C-alpha cells in the first residue's frame, strides 16, 4: 500500500527528507521502513538529474514512495519531478488560493490541470496506463508556513485537486509568533497547529507537519496530523556521529 493509499484509507504515513546529493543515502532511508522519502530540492543539495537518479534508487529499495519538495512553486519544477517518477509534490511557502490553484494545475493533466505530457521515466513501463491514472495517484501538498498562508488557510484548504496541507513549523513560528525550533511548547502556537489540522480535515485535505524527532511526530498525531516528515538524512548522520563520539570517549 502506498503512502497516499494509507492516507486515503484513514491511516497515517511517516516519512523523512533526503537532502544529501547521492543515491546511497536515500536508498538507505527507503530501506529503513519510511512510508515515503521526500527529496528536498528547497534546502537540500539536489539538482534535477540527482532527483531522477534518487527516485530510481528509492524504487529499487522497497515500498517507500518518492516525493519531491520543489524549490519554489514553479510549474516547471513540479512537472519535471513528476516526469522523473515522483509520486508526490510538496510546494513550499504557499500563501494564497491562487498559488495553491497554480500548484494543482502544474501537477494534474487536463482537464483537471495543465501539466504538460512527457512522463519520460514515470511512464516508461506503460505510458498510457500512467497517463490515465496519474491525476488520481499523484499526491499534491501545499505548505503552510507564511503569514499569508496562515491568514488564507480556509481558502487554500478548499482548493480543488489539492490533497494535503503540510505545515512547516519553523517558518510558520517565525511568521506568526516567536521561533520555536524542535517541539513546540507555546500554548498559542500549539492552538494554531491544531486549528490548521482541523481546517484541513474539514475541507477534505490531509493534514501533515514536519517534525524534529519521533517524539514530536507522536505528539503531532494528537494535534490532528496524519502524515509527518521526521528529520532528514544529514541530521540522522550527524546525530549518530555525535552520539558515537561521546560514547567512545566514555
């Protein structure tokens, strides 16, 4: 069962970000048991060709789905990631209904959208089947992490063709309160996070959030969220390295 199928079935999905520009690291993440690996072109060291190669590596590793966080809400970035085989697109810094609609148009074939036809990798096995099923099988998420996105939440969440609302808590806390890295603790901000999940759910959208660690992911389920990214490959490597050094020096 894919991550999107789990979510549509009422379940939860756990993923992480891949930021390192190589195939071995994301293959390792995919083999670790995550439901999806989100290749991070916004903050990671990934170019177009790297992402396509990483999608291949994820596909060989198991059941994890390859999603891509595009650098910005530009149609060409979404379309190329999808043509390379991405099964989900996450767009950062969505601030209005118009921006959410533009994202949907870039990710859906006509008549739902304006995605250009050319699934070079994605449709390699069966381009007809891929084309006929893509609109229903591609996961599209708009990130709420700006003042505009928060203020326009209701309008964004009601966008047809959008699957999910995905919270970037670091940027959002910058925008609407005080910066809260890691587990949020301020009552007002926690109330805002709960409200986002409620609005998304009320509009038929799947609420998701980025989490600093597993404890935050567990807490986020209680706030109403159903998919979470937990950490990133570079963070896992550095954390494990630091812990090993400290342990070795005892």
